[in-house]
């Protein structure tokens, strides 16, 4: 394995380095070829993968979904959220959420992604909840993050 990885490293260096191999697509082609080869070996049984092509459990086991719904936990969380909201400056919260909306309205391409983060950081510092910040983003964008 070490010998094979050294061959690949040497080939990458001979082709101009890692970034050049990414730019010209050589690395992607290599990975795709290796993925196809691996899949063919697994499918043919030449390569054994426990649980995938060998020693599989045929019967499906039902695993119940993990849920925690207990009224006392919900009451505790709701109480903490109310206390959190009561101990913050609501004017700051409102102003910072408006800045998030303003930043989001100017965020029309992925290149402008950086304009949103300062507004989100300010909103977090003003003790806005993640839900409030996401609501401001969705309200402004209609769920769109950036146009293509």
C-alpha cells in the first residue's frame, strides 16, 4: 500500500503538483477510475467487504426512531427560552435582525457570501436565536440562498 501511494505521489509531482492535477482534471479522473475499479471488485467478489458483499444479515431489523418527548423536558426548554428572551435588549435584537435582512437582500451571488456573516455574528452577539436569524433570512430570500 505504501509503495502504491508513493507511485501516485510521484506521478502527481511529475504532472506539476497537486493543484495542477486538480486544475487539469487528472486527479478527478484517477479517483473516478479507482472508484469504478473498487466497485467492480466488490461486485465480482474479488474484494470482500463485510456486510456489503459477504456476511450480510438478510433479515431487516426494525430500529425504533430515537425520540425524547416528555412534557417536563419541553417545559424546561420553553422556560429557558423565555428567560433568555426576557434578559436581552429587544431593541438590539430587532436592529440586528434588520441588518441580517438587509445583508441578505444584497446577497445575490455566491461571491457576496461574506456580507452576510458579519450581520449574523452581530445578531448572535445581540442574543438572537438561530431560529430568529434563519427566519430573517428566509423572510428576505424566500428560501433562496443565492441565484445562479
